[in-house]
C-alpha cells in the first residue's frame, strides 16, 4: 500500500471542465483537460492570455472549483490538500506587506498555522538561505529590488515545507537580465528541495529552460494541445538555450501554440 501511494501522481486531472457563470453569459475557461504530474517534476504551463493556465493552477490550489471531471492533489481533493498544507503558492506580484519586515512577511503563514516562535525563526532562517536572502530578514520590502521581493515571496511559500510549489508567472514583470538570473536560481532551488513545481509563463524560452514537462494550452476554452517531455539534462547553464536540442523543443512549443490557435478558427 505504501509503495502504491508513493507512485501515485501528485496532480491528476481527468476530463476537467470549468465554466464561469457571468452576467454576460457562461465563460468556458477549461475544457476536457487531462494531465498527470509526477513527484519531483517541474511542469510549465504556456499559452495565450486567457487560455486557462492560471485557472488550472488555481483549481489545483482550491481557489477555483471545476464544474466537471475530476482533479486530485496527492490523492485528495484540492480542498483536502489545501487543509493538509500540500502546496505553497507564489502569485504574479510579490504581495509583501510593506509594514512588515521580510522575515515577518515570511512568518505570516507560520503565525496563522500556529508554529511556535522558535520554529518560526528556524524556518525563516532556513528559507532565507535557500533563496539567497540571508541577512535581509530585517529589511522592509521597499528596501529590496523587484527580483529580491519575488525571492522573498518564494521563501514565504516554502516556509511550511509543502511538497508542491505553484507559481503563477512570478517573473513576468521583471527585466530580462533579472529574469535570467532568477531562472537559474529557481533551478538550483528545485534541485536542492526536490519539490514538485507547477509554473505558469508566457515565455517560450523560460518554459523550455526550466521544465521537465511543458504543457501547451489553446485559447479559450483552455485545452491541452501538447505535452512535451524535455530531453534536456537536469543541470542547465543559461547557454544551453543556444543548443540544437533547446531550439528543437522551443520550436515544438511554438508549433503547439500555433496549432491551438488554428483549432480555434
């Protein structure tokens, strides 16, 4: 029994649908989504705006409720997984409270969960080191760059040591140089922690560089047009983006996006 549970997908969606009811009529956000994510995978979701990437991530996090099909997280319903603290969530904006120091921002979920002060301090120090912000715990958000604020947001999501990290386009507002650096750091963090990561992006190079699996989605209603298992090695210097293997995967992602638009015509 223990072995079967270990081999169970971390996230499994089967014929998943989600329709929002609005004053202007129904909006079909997701349609017939089938996907399995295994433990330790880094899975990127890419597609045009409004294709349901973020909606699917929010379904995993129990922030949206599907209207059809099934979705399990660690073998539980998303709501049960939320109550079991199965995941940390990193939003597009860092979302740090300006009146709290970085350490106190990271402590906030730990305070809500009832951890002791000593354990809060221990966990904060650990995650600050993980995201290369050791020594910055006493600073306020406005004293940090945008990239450092996002790293603090990642640290907050890691503070209670959930197995799954859900990231909704966390680097989209940053310039390319900072983004490249954070991509490198995120891969190092993933290698050290062995988390299962779900990552939403609009960037083809970012998706290919980071992922073990790339999920390509169509315009609304959001469907999966391709699932690409990356052939790239786990250790990836930035210049891997110039290799034929990288370019081939990026080409397949681009073709998948075009095909999705074609299906919508």
